[in-house]
C-alpha cells in the first residue's frame, strides 16, 4: 500500500511495523520525496543498524554539501532507540521536538512500537509526532481487516476467489500484507480464467504457510519443538527478517504478561479477553496463556521476558550476519513455556 502523502511531507518521520514490503515501500517513497537523486551520494547518510543516538546526532549535525538544499539521514533497524521515551537523551529530545533546518530524518523500526504510557510511543515527543502525522504504522493487519484487504487486492488483479478460497488464504498467510500480496500474485499467474479455487490456494500457500513467522509461533505455542525448529530453519533459509520473527514472540509474551496482570486483578470473561487485546471470538486462545502462566508462575514469566529481551539485543548486535543462534535458544525456551 502506498504511503500517505501527508506522512511523506514530513521531513522528520518514523515508520514502524512488521510488514516488510510496506516498510520498504514507505522508505523508498520518503527518500524520493526528501533526497535529491543528483546529490544522493553526498547528501544521504544511512546509519548502521542498531546504532546509538550519538551516531544519529552526529549525522544530523553534518553540513549539507555545497549546492544541495538539505541533507537526509535514514536510521534502519532503529528499534533499540525507541524503547522508552524517558530514556531519550536531552539533546535528542530537543532535536525531535524542534527539527533542525537543512536536514531530514527517517527512523525505521522493524517491529510495531507500543503506544501505551511509558512505552516507546506513549510519551512526548512521540505523542506529538503521532498527532502531527509523522508516524506511519505498517504492521500486520487485524483479523477483521484481512478479508477486506484480500478482496481489494484480488479486485486489483482481476481475480475471483471462489467458495472458501479467500478464508483459506487468510488462514494460511495470516495478517502480513506482503505475504498476502505475493500469494495473490502467484495465483494471478495460475488462474488463466481469473477464477481462483480452494485447491489453487492450497497449492500456492502450502509451502509459504510452513515457512513464515506465524507457522513458527504456531508450532511453539503447541509445544511442538521439532516443528518450531523446522519452521525457524526454513524462515532463515528463505531470508525472513529475524526481527519479524521476534515480533511474533514479543506479541505472545506481552499477552502472557497482560494475562498475569489480569489474573492478579481478578478479571474474568470478556474483561479478561479485552485485557489481552483479544476479541470475543478469540476467547479460545486463553487456554494457551493460562497453561503457560500456570506452568511458569510470575517468576518464570519474568525470566522468559528477560530471555526475549536478550535475544533482541543479540539480534540487533549481529543484524547483518543473520545468525539463528539467539532465535534458536529463544525457540527452545518458548516451546518449554507453552508445552504441556
């Protein structure tokens, strides 16, 4: 999906979320808007992945080359810079609140950043950025949004999804817009008469469904160690972003933490499902969180969160190497936590 024009107009902006395709499209569109191609070799700085704020500040303070109107700084994999608003250095906070003239900045986070109080986007200056339209989210679609997205993309390609084809596609590919688009593009090649059957969707998505992040998380939530390790290996071999996988794990561990808080508050029924961000139709998922919590207890949940955070630090320290060792250890820990 194209990045909104209002977001593109901002010289200081942030894009976050697990949708790799959407993220890349947004970054390229922003660069086309704010980077003069004639001066790109001299006026565009791409910081190192997982760099600290001092490196970003130093890049922002460089003078634009003679003849260029402005410099541009892109910070990829900036998740580590966007953890807690209160940890922002004073100098950085000042720059974000009053952007420097003659320089453009794009921060790119590979995961969806929470906006709850005390979290990444839950305090100034990020709340001001949100109100101003500087922040673009390209995360996974909500369950209710998936059918509409499939319908729009199928119509764009001139495809007619017959019977349960659309629901099977949604089940297999989950809420990742990029995965849904690629599957539909393959179906576009197969469906000579423009009609897509359930059998065609099954043929196209069987391999894809096994290799993506939701297949990995689905396996360890069942305590299926061999299945989880197989899905992890396949995802890494196919070039999936490690932080996308990590985002799946963080979502489930965050829900486990919310389950613990809800239990302590005595919440039940719809109040409990709402506290976990689940719809009434997803109430069946509570058994998994309840089983994991009963097994781990509060101390074990805290230890699991610590392991998750350590994995994130390890991945961001070796983002270019794509080592699967941190995710391998995390996978085993998650399998033990959710296994019955």
